C-alpha cells in the first residue's frame, strides 16, 4: 500500500496507474478514491493518474481532533501528495469537497498547478446560504455520530442533487451508497466540522480567484442547483476559466455521466498540454454588450 505523508504527519493512501503527465483526482465528501475508478481507467491510458483518500478516510489516517481538518489543510494535502510523487506540477481534478480543495490549491499553490478542474463546487457559497450551510454541517456531523455511517448513508445518498444518479444508473448508485456506508464515522464527522463548515465563501475569495492563472475548467451538472451561480462567479472571476454545464445531471457527474465527463475533461487537458488554453481577452469583459461606447 502506498502512502504520502503530510507536513503534520498524517499519512494519505493513494493509488496510481499509467504514465505521462501527472493528474491527481480529489474526491468529494461522500466519495473516496474509488469514486474515481472510471477516470483512473480512462486517463491512466494517457497520463500518470493518481487518486488518494483525504485525511479522515481510511486507509488514510483519521486524526482524532476536528482542528486537524480544514479547507487550507485539504489544499495543502494535495501538495503533499504531489511532492511525494516527485513532480513539480500536476493537473488537479476535484469534485465537490475536492473541487473546493482544487480551487484552494490554485490559490495557495498556483505554480504547482498545470491546470485546475473544479467540479461541483459552490454548495453553501452564496452569502444568503452561509448560516444554513453551517447549521447543516453541524446536523450532518451529529447524525453521523449518533446513527453511524450505514444509517447515515441511507439518508444522505438520496439528496436532491444525487437522485439523478439513482434514476440513471441504479447499480452504480448502489455501489456509491455502499462505499459511503463504509467510511469512518469519526473522520466523516470531523471533515464536516473542520473542512465543510469552516470553509470560506467563494464570494469572499473573489480577489484571490482573480489572481489564478493556471488553466481552469469549471464543470457542474445543470441540476446541481447550489453550484450553478457559484460556477458563473468562478467563470467571471478567474481569467483563465471556462464553464461547462452538463445537461440533466446532478452532483456526482464523474460517475453519473462518466463518458461525457471524461470527454470534456480529456479535451481540456489536451488543450492545456498543447499550449492552446487561452486567458480571457480583456475586451470580453466590457460593460457594453456591443463594444460601442
């Protein structure tokens, strides 16, 4: 079993396949590295594809205190994996919690990002949703602690942006729910309290996002309602960003629609690696829709 060690001593379990440019996949709260299996198989044919379990997700270490979990720490843990692998840069591909970590990696470690693919990122980011989001994080952590992961997964898996997956692919959804039920209750509760609840709103990161120059793809499903407006915010704010909205898709886009997701991300990576990914033309940001003053 392969592990990378972070600067605070936590061990992060990872798996890899293939060779070439390094791509690191960063999972969501309800997933783990197994959630990236369709991508490891697809991109491992062309890239050195790596997925790891975040802290709190065995066989990675599960620190006992929620203070060992944070949004900044999640971004820095990606850097620890990158450093362990002996590479200076990587394409970073994240979904949901992993999408937030990917965005923060671009802010904190921009020189190490060959590109950023920020998927399903934005839940709780809108200013009028912040209090509700923080309360929900407390409720989720309490539910996990009191009921345990199997009972929690029976509730959480059927959220309004996940039922699309069940409707399309009952077998894939059942596998997703089973993986969720196997997670560490302590690690999941601490992740909610330390990472999810305390992460800053995207609307407070506008000035930081303006400084991102790594090629960036923002990708979300059109039924992932909490991520739609934050996706537009990232598109407007990050000067190297493009926005893709996948039709009739919910939150778990990489396993709900793996073929389309792989195509979109694959085209993005190919453009980056060929040196053809553009920065936004400043003329596209004028207040006038005609360009006539």
